[in-house]
C-alpha cells in the first residue's frame, strides 16, 4: 500500500513538473527544459524575439522541439547563461535599443566597445547597460541561422517585393526563412527558424 501511494505521488509530481498549464499551438510546454545548458521552468525569450518553450525534451531535459508561448503563459527573466558585464552583472537578452532588437552584445553607438542591457523595461527596451566581458557573443560572432530541420537560412531573400535579412513571420505563425533563392528571390524552399535566429523587420525593395 505504501509503495502504491508513493508511486501516485511520484507520478503526480512528474506530471506537474513536466507539463504545466502553458499550451502552445503544437502542444503543452514541457518544464523544466534546458537550452544551452541553462534550465528554464517558464517560457523564455532567450535568443528569440518571442517567448518560447520546449514541447519535448531528451533524457537530460535538453529541448528537442519547441513552440511559441501565448501571452497567458508565465515568462522567465531573459538573463543570458554565461554572459556578464565587466562588473559581474548578468546581461539580459534580447533587448531593444533605438528600435533594433539585439540577442548578443552590440557596439551600437559605442565605438569598438561591446555592451549589453542589464535591465529592460516595457517591450524589452533597455534601461541600464554594462560593458560586456571578453568571451560574450557579439553581433559579429553569432552562429549562422538554421531551420528546425538543420538547413541553413539564405539571407537576404526577397518575398512578395520585400527584402528580408533575418527570419520573418509574414503570413506565418512561426518565424521562417528561405533555404534557397533564385536570383535573390524566394523560390518556394523555406524552413522554420530555430529560437536562436533573429526575427527582423521588413524592408521594401526599391525598384
């Protein structure tokens, strides 16, 4: 009897931990999950301009599939695992500076010095900042954007007369990119971007 009761308790605990009430379009979020070695118990905006969560994990609880969280889901702080300022303060990503979203340290308006937000306000607009420590990712050292199928995105690409230099959500619920182009134009080959990819603004093509 005691073993049976203990089994029920363990099952109930596992259920409450592994899939909480946050429901994405493709299924419930799985918590906790790990991304780049950091554990998350709520939706995160790490390396993304939209909050997301794991919808499946491996044996080590590292995410294997993901989806974007609706506004009703709880969101964890967006501190970056490992990147700190020279003063030892955690960087916060993504942050917005003068209308541009940054997922890594930037030298915008700071010469050759790279910096990051250490606090953000509404819309992830930075409120305080610090100088990034050596070893933090910068806009010049980010890895290439890939799709969930492992294909490389092709930038820039033109779709319906608009030039894209990062993933787009136009006509889609998920960020996507071209995986091949013909004379710079989207030719029907595309994939859904992984969370580490930037999702940018659109720029009309000048004709």
